[in-house]
């Protein structure tokens, strides 16, 4: 799943929007324009359902994969494993007492689930598929004499 880098330019002057859009076009996959704050909010709101669906889908796939691994490697009831996995993903700190009795593989799976749940599935996805961007700036170099 490719992630589009999107930038929203908001300005009431069309020539400024056009200049900024042209400057940003090389850095972003899509550059959206809005003349008013209301237009900008409408454009931003249009992308939210897709983002929420992506987060839900990634979370569901992760929880299902963890459930499959733990069901194979652990001798515990399905509901206990489900509770542990969902609790780990939500980083809520609840447990049915199964975690200390997990195998090494089980503890690694639960630990990774906690980490991914804390960072967020969408952030992890962006980090994995985002292409590197070139900086639009450079740091000044020089010798500074003090004293």
C-alpha cells in the first residue's frame, strides 16, 4: 500500500497559492489548494475516512496475526489470548495473568504488539513506506571566534 504525501496550501491570493504549489510540487505527491479556511477544512475532512479505515485495517491485521501466532505457540484459552493481545495493542495495562506464563516467542509477540500499539499503526506504516525527502535547507558552516 503506497502512501501519498499530501500538502494543503491555504491563501486567499491565487498567485501566491500557485507559486507555493509550484514550489512544493517536487516534494509532495499531491498539493491541494484552498482559498478559505472553510475550503481547507472541507479538503482535510475528505481524507479522514480513508485514514481511519487504514488505521482500523492495519490494527485488525496485526491483532489477527498475533492471535494466530499465540494460538499456535501457547496453551491457553482463545479468550485469554484475545484479551492479552487487544490489551497489549491498546497499551491499557490490563492482563488476565497470562503474560508471565508465555513462552519467549509469546512474550516477544506481546512486546512488539505493545510497541506498535503505542507508536500507532499508521505511523509505523508511514515510516516503512515513505520515501526519503531532501531537506529544503542546509546548515550554515563557519568558524566562530569568541572572546
